[in-house]
């Protein structure tokens, strides 16, 4: 069974910064979310190696799952190429209500947050193996 950690990613003026919720001192920064994800893996690997050197039991990075979390408003601000109204319709939400969720103007239930997250993952899955060609 994998050990699960939560990486909190926050938008900054120069890119992104973040920390591991469960471990004090594991922080990193990056220009993009993908860079942050790689930096977290590297920071955790270094931390686990340090623990092992100190003869403290530590998992291997392959035995770890990292849940990367980003504030919804920051996510859609960064990925502004995603049309919020069209995405809302794609996942079955009212576009106006969806924009209110993003801005924090309307309370978002855990169920709705899961629907949005699952919709984002479905979109990624739907297009992940598509290759575009010229006609």
C-alpha cells in the first residue's frame, strides 16, 4: 500500500511554490505546475535518502503517491486557455454558476468539487491519445 502525501501548490508572481502538508520543511518552487511536480518528487527522494542515511525507516519514492492540489481559481487563472463556460457545459454544470464557484462567490460542496475534478481528468483522458493531422 502506497504512502500518500498532499502537495499544496500555490500561484506566485514568478511561477509556483508549494509544500508537502504532512512533512515540515519539504518546500519547492517552479515556473510551471509540471516543474513543481518534478521538484516535489526530487525533494521527497532527497528527504527519504536522508532518513535512510540516519537509519530511520523511510519509503522509496516508487512506494509514494503524491496528491497535487491547486486552488480552483488559481488553476483556471493559470490555464486560461480553458474556456470556463464550455468546460462547465462539458461536465454538466451551469456556466454562470461555475464561474461563481471559481471566484468563490458561491459555496462549493465536496460533491461539486469532485464533479469538477473528475471532469477535468475526463477531459485530459479524452484528448490524451489524440494526434492532430492536416486534411
